[in-house]
């Protein structure tokens, strides 16, 4: 006759099942991240770190924990959230899986205190290592997308702000800056949050103009600063190395200083005089040509650029441009985005 489990043994079985399920969950999540590092980014270092973590998780997956598995008796296998069945972009896939790994490691940390205190300590350490991996990978993703982005929409206040931006995103926009010099902070935060969400859905980068605090509050991808704004070193300290910092430049000296200060990209202009930046003297195409020959980081020609003159700017050497009115005042922002991108992609199809 088989002896029934005592209450203590029953609880132990439950703990083993929790550990077994979460060891699987953490390993699966790590494998999903690893595949992107390997095949999507071709980044051996990040892929290796995922593999190392996967093996460390596997080390704790002992036969006694595996033996506790009872998949048919697990009501959780039937439970899925609609968000799990659809992902809008690679970024969402990565974020969802980092979340999954971190949660699983937290569960492992707590329940393994009842099983093997050394395992609890190891899981805590792994969780911190996963946070570091997440930050490096997300930083890497941001930089890659920045380098690939050719068109940059800088917003202006508009009743149809979200519609305009979404239309441009539909046309293939991958880089957006929220710029509103007059809104009060509560509106600014609300709009920034909505735009960030929209960019997230379309897999585009979201940058905040001028305000490091707002960028941090809405978890933006970075900030764009002017020559009179917060010093780059201070912004970098606040934002860390994984978020992007852009700086406006109007001449060679500012460009060289920006590169030396470690910004991620620069604005080059205003190429033409523009009502969007009244009173600012145009740099002309000469500075665009200088940037084309001398700038080692991504740079965006900006100021008065539209569908009629974009080819002059491209001929002067620009591979990337930033616009306000051309898209914010367009009747059909999707079509204009597609047209501007088609012109920018004409020279070198792949950046
Ligand atoms: C891409 C890009 N380039 C330049 C600017 C101008 O920034 P700044 O000089 O700080 O002026 P304001 O935009 O704050 O009026 C920009 N915003 N984006
Ligand atoms: C913000 C800014 N910085 C330099 S020019 C400019 C405005 C560009 O606006 P537009 O594309 O409407 O000319
Ligand atoms: Mg500014």
C-alpha cells in the first residue's frame, strides 16, 4: 500500500513544482533573448551572456525538481493573456521576455529559500545580471535603430498631434522628437506618455526635446539638447549610457565639441531659414557638406527641409534629415513620409 503524502511533503511538492515551472520559464525567456542577440544583432558577446545565464539556470534544475512536474494537473497552462498572443515589434518581444525572466527569477529566489538557500542567493545574483543584460541590449537596440533612421520628425503643437505622428509612423518613420516650447508640464507629460506609447507600438525611437526630467519620467529613448541647455556631461549622468543624447550644432566647432563630449547624434542646421525657429541664421548647404565629410556619428540636416528641396540637401551630402512643418502640416503625412524616405533611400539603400 502506498503511504499518502504528509502535509509537509505535500507543501514540499508544491514548492518543487513552483521551482520547476519557473526554472523552465527563465530558461525559455533567456533562449528567446539569445536568439535575437545571435541572429538579429549578430552580437556574440550578448548571445554568450544569455547562454551563460541559461546554463546557470539549468544547473539548478535537479531531477527531484523535474520529477515534481504535473503538467496535466496545472490549471495555468490554459491561462493566456491576449497581449501574449500578439506582439507589435521586436522591442515588445524582448521587453515581454525580460519581464518574464525577471519575474521567474524573483519567484525562484523567494521559494528556493525553502529549498536551498544557496540557490536563492544565486537567483538573486542572476536577476541583477539580467537587469544589466537588459540595459545593454536595449541600449544596443536603440543605437542600431538610430543609425538606421534616415528621417526624424520633430513635432510642433497641434490639435492633431497623435494622428499626424501615427500617420508618419505608418509611412515608415522610426525616429520621433516631442517638441513643445509652450505647454505646461502636465500636458507635456500626458502628450509625451501617449507619443512614447505610440512609438513603442510601431517600434520607433522616442526622444524628448530639452527636458531630461520628462524623458526620464516617460522612459523615453533619449533627449535632444541645444547649445544653451543642460551640459551634456550632466545629462549623461542623469540618463546613463544606454539612452540617446542629441545636440544641435550650427558650425564645425560645435560639431567637433559634440563628438568629443560623447553625444549619440547631432542636428546640423538650420540649413534654410525657417519660421519654426524664427531669427536663427541659416547655415546653408556648406555646413551640410562639411558634416558629410567630417562627422563620425549620425547627423540630421534640419531647418526648412521639404519635399521640394530635399534632393538639394541630399546632393550636398545628407543621408538623414529632420523636419517639423513638412510632416506636421502635411495633409497626408503617411505619403509625405514615404516620399521623403524614398528620396533618402535612393542614394545608399542600406545604412
Ligand atoms: C534634430 C534636431 N536638431 C536641432 C534641434 C534644435 O534644438 P535647440 O537648438 O535646442 O532648439 P529647440 O528645438 O529647443 O528650439 C532640434 N530640436 N532637433
Ligand atoms: C528645431 C529646429 N532647429 C533647427 S531648425 C529647426 C526647425 C525646423 O523646422 P522646419 O522643418 O519646420 O523648418
Ligand atoms: Mg532646446
